[in-house]
């Protein structure tokens, strides 16, 4: 298991998060699987993990923020 997938499992294992957004941690073994989820919150978490892992400098982290922000606005609101 790579670091991205470990981080995903750790975040998704939060009891408050899983009960609020009704998912099972076992449904998502990898970031790639999470990115294909129908649950916008799961996809947003995967996008953050993937974006932070791939882009370490501050200017590109702003791009990750904008991507996730726009994704959530389009899929939740």
C-alpha cells in the first residue's frame, strides 16, 4: 500500500466523517477508487490527497484548493 492509499484509509477511518457522509472505509482501497466514487466528499478527499502528494510547493497547492472548491460547488450545491 502506497502513502496516498494509507493517507486515504486514515482520513476515511474517522468515525464522525463516515457517519455524517454514510460510507464504509472498506469501499475505497485506493485513491483511484475514491476518485471514481459517487460520493462528492470521498472524491474531494481523494483529490486533496492526490494533489498534495503530487504538488508540494505553495503556489500549486492553491490550484488543488481551487480544484476541490470548484468540484464541491458543482456537485453538492
